[in-house]
C-alpha cells in the first residue's frame, strides 16, 4: 500500500507541476515552452511528454544501478507518468513535425 501511495503522490505532483510549467492546455502560456528546432527545413517540436517518457524508460532500465529506496523509486515513477500523461492530454500531442 505504501508503494501505491508514493506512486499516486508522484503522479499528482508530476501532473500539477507540468500544468504549471507548460500550461493547462495547448496554446496556453506556461513558464517553459517546448523545445523547437529546425531540421532539414522542417520545424521539429520536442514535447514535454517525450522528455518524461525518456526519463521513465531510463529509470526503469537503470533502477538497479541507481539503488534508489523504494519510496523514491515509486515517487519518481509516478512523477514521470504524471508528466507524461499531462502532455498526452493536449490535442496536439502527436504533432512533432510542425512545418
């Protein structure tokens, strides 16, 4: 039950923090904007859900190497899933190539 509580707490924290940093909906002004760059004449957007997905995968792959206590591990897993989920609530979550 303790792991569940830490996971849910991390999820809520990740979702709320993402809402504050990147805005509640697409087009809303947040503190941070998505990283955009040009590649071969195309504008590419790296959404924050991609960042959280990479962090989640790295945490899962290297959790034994980090030797994190269970409380921190499940808090981090929940946090990354919350941030990832927040990014997937945007209507344009799938638009990576902008122009």
